[in-house]
């Protein structure tokens, strides 16, 4: 088998795929042993000259920062939560100044839904194969090849690898990538390994998550009019919000997500919840999307009252709808990464990496925490596609050829960075776009609720 992915790399990937690392925020009850997976990863990386410089959980103080999702704060009430989700940082070469360092970020936690693990000689299947254990292994192969063929790498150009927890489950990097970046584990170029079809992306959306919760009185099916029907109310609002908030006029996306009230047929459920996710490409867009949801909710409640006020079974729900429903923001005020620098474009072009089309929407990942980091450039880059490789879905897979391609691209990128560093120092001009403030730190704004 030709290519940079060795037999040992293939064994490492199978070992990682067989080690469950489901993010506990997925609330699946499935096991997670991410610390053990990180140890496997570090052991293999050592053969490529990378050494461990950090392997620990984020401090509890990290959760006091603005923008930490409510779900994370609540989960962290269990003292074992953070302790069970450590982060790993590897370094190749001596500790060099930021302008002489390239950082790669890859997450080893996964979504729920463990998948059968196998390799048929051409394709790896299993949870995390493309998102992102497969890219993590290919990354090591690429670094190994770059260091083997270019002596400046690991000597004049340092390499950092963040192998983090806390990317999935709505954690948004709050106890993974963010505290590592805040601690200074970053470079002049920062590469977030996510499936992009081997095109480099210089943008990353953020998202706000809203929970509409109903807390009313239930009733027996023989007297449905006596209770509040959360199913009818939330079902109505789900359709109303889907129609009104369909983002025709903004770049972000609307996800009308889970709706739950109950599972039995012989009762009226008086409580339940509806989740919505609003992605956005800028702080202004995010704030506008939040306002639109709040205003649309008010209109929806008024319409619900008009529609069902004269009915026999739902009159009480219609009359008291506004008093039994609450809008809670599980996360909001997160930064979005916008645009790049000319020097990052030049560097990626020298490495033969095509750009993500400007008209194609970006997606959300931990790269948001590189927003407003002076003297840095950030790209999202990786093999495969979130959609076609079934990330987060049944049958997730990564083709060996895709991983080979990514390993070769990592090697080329590092050689390009080493050549750029040798030719001239890093230029740190600001992005062409206007730099925006982090909305959660603006005066009058609170932390995520």
C-alpha cells in the first residue's frame, strides 16, 4: 500500500475508533474514555518526534468565561465532568515564538450513536472516522513526512497539535479549544481539521440555541380540556417559527430541532420543550436572529390564541399560552470567525490547496475561538464531507485515499510554512473585514443562559 498512511497508522485509527469517546453532553449514556484515546494518540505521535506538553482537563474557572453554554455549566455541577474530558497538546521541536509556529487542532470526542468498526482495505467505518479521528491520524502522518523531508520543521518551525475534548454535544469548545487558545497554545497559522473536501475555509459560523419550554398542567385523555396541551402549542409554534424564521435574507441557517412532550396516548402532556439552533456569520447577524426569534414567538402566541381560543379541547391552552411558555437561551453571544489574511491565502496556494468557494456557506466548529487573535491566521481544512461521509449519522466512514490525501496536504502545508518563515517574517496585517467585538463581553450583555 503506497502513501503516507502506514500500517501502524491504520492500526492506530482502528484503536481510536474502538475506544468510545462520546461527548457526555450528548446525554446518550454511552461510555467515554477520551483520556485513554489521547494516550494512544500521544504514544503514536512520539514516534514522529512529538512530545506531550499538556494533558489535563480545563480548570473550572474556564466555565466562568462569557459565552459558556448553559448545558455545560449545568453538567459541570458533577465534579467528574471536567475531569473526564481532558485535552492533549503535543509539540514538535522547541518552544518557538508564535510567528514561527503552526498549530493544528483536532477533536477526539464524537457524537452519540456508536457504529460498528471495520476496515476493508479501502474504507474505515465507525463513529469518528471522518469527524475527526481519521483526520487526526492522517495529521500525524503528514507531520511525520514533513519533518522527514524538511529539516527546518521541528527546528526553525515549531508544530503544535491540540487533540481536544468538548467539540461535540453543543460544548462549542468551551472546555476544550478555548482554554487551550487562551493559554497560548496557538501559532501564526492555525489549522482546524474538519471535513472540507480538502478546500481551505477561513470562516466559521457560530450558533445560538433556544429552548421553548412549556410548564403547564397535564390532564387525563377523558378531559383533555382541563389541562394545557403542550404538544399542540409547541407543534404549532414549531411550524410558525419554521415559516417565519426561514433565513432567506441572511447567511446563517435555522435548525428546528428536537420537540418532546411525551410518549403515551392516554393523557394530555402539560409540559415539554422545543429546541431551535440559529447559526450566524457575524455578531450583528446573530443578535438580529435572536431578536427575530423573540418577535416571531410573540406573534406566534397571538396567532395560536386566535386559532384555538374558540375550541373546546384547547381553549385553556390558548388563553394561558403566554403564561406557561418560557424562552431560554442555552447558548448565545459566541464569536464567529470571519475572513482571512492575504498571507494565509498565499501560503495555502503555495501548498496547492484550493480555497472554499466564497458563495458556499461556512459551518460551525471550534475555529470560532481564533476570532480576534492578533498576529494569527486561521483555516479550516480536512478530508471528506460532513454530508457525504455521514458524519453524525449512521454509516460514518472515511476512505483511506481521503486520509492519504490529507496527510500529503499537511506535509505540503508545513513545507510551505517553513519556506515562508525562512523568506520573511510573518506579516500581521488585519483582515480585510471589519473586526467585531465579542457580543457576550459588550456592556450590558450577560453570559450565555
